[in-house]
């Protein structure tokens, strides 16, 4: 049985064309592609690429300045943070939450809108595998081109499960029986009618938005359309810890707000969502509110 796309690039000795991530004594990262006969230069000296070609991952190389660098292949979270960008990338902490809480599984049929620089596309493709389907929609041709280059560079070529369409999702969506829909865009509520028709009963919609006003409108629009169970909104933050002997404390810096996530399950056709029992705070809905919780 053949290996999944990109798997051969993730193991074994370093080869020409592999990406290498060097870590210096201060923990700084430097990423480059191995080429025979080339040299890697830093302000601390240089060393030939040939020194790493054929060497096992986890090797240490020394520059002409006698500075040691640890050589490893970059993990996907490392890769997406260092790759060329057209639009802002979906950060690994949010991509991980999407894979988990949108329940992305091997073989899933997934639609994605708002490709940006291809960060989330790479995570989704690795999760669904060669026998899944990811159809990504991006309205800007320049972003689509950058995303395609980034994804193909990571996997070592085109991925058999990926289709990339330039255009608005609501105008071009032709997929049916979709298991998951991921919307990373300014106005996901504009696509709810189209994606609700494409999602299978029990399928999951996941929206990624940046601001509280986008979050509020997204959640209320999902409730109003009437074919989804109660949406679940949240955000996540990461706080690293400093551990050095008896000095155990949180780092002074953390990865804070990057975006809000909302998930909702598609109901069966003709089924109304159960009445919400939660009592909203007084004044939560203004006099001009016309949504599903009016009155």
C-alpha cells in the first residue's frame, strides 16, 4: 500500500528538497530547503548543505564560527508560521481546535471558504487523508495562488484530495453531502443558506471570526436560519511555562486572542431546533431586534 501524500517527507534521513529547521542556542529558528552544493549562512558563520544531506533528523551541525545548531524537519505548526503569507494565517492553536471540535476525520468531505495563505488547508488535508475531499473556495486569486504554493510545498506536490476554486462560496458551491463546512471569512452569515443545503444531517458547521460583533451576528444568524442545533462559541488561549530548577512560573508573554470559533450541528430536514431554556440577561435584545429570540 502506498504511503499517504507527504508522509515520505516526514521521516528518514534528510534528502535534497527537504525543509530543515535549525534551532540556535537561544532557541531561534531558521528554515531553509536542502540543496546539494549550497551553503547556509548566518551571522555566526556558515556550513554546507551537504553536511546534512543523508544525516538523520535530530543531528547537530556547527558553523565555521563553531556555533551548534540542532537540525530537525519543521512541524506543520512551525511551517505555517514561517511560510509566505498573502492573508493572515489560522494559528496552530485555532487549527487544532477546529480539527478537534469540528471532528475532522479521515475520509471526511469538507468544504472550506476563505483559504487565505493555506494554513488551515494544510491541517485539514493532513487530517482527511488522500481518500477524503477538501474543496476550498477563495475569492481573491492572489491569495489562492499563495495558498496553493504553500500547500504544495509542504506536501511535496499537489494533494489528491484538494480542489481549489477561485470565487465566492455562495455563488459557486456545488458540493452535496458534505460532512463539515469551515468558514474563515468576514461575513460567514452570508453563506449559511448555501452551506445548510450542502451539509448532511448531523454535519458540523465551524466559523472562525475575529471580532465580537462578527461573533454576535454569526451566532444569531445560525439560530435564525432554523436548521442548526444551538451554536457553541468560544476562544482559546495558550500560556507557556518557564521551568528552570525551582523557578516554575508562567511565561511573561502568552498567545492570547486570535479569533473566535463557533460550531453548530445540522439538523435533519424539517426538524425545528428545541426551544432554548436559557433566560437572557435583561436588555440583551434591544427594541429593534428581529431575531429568533424576539419576545
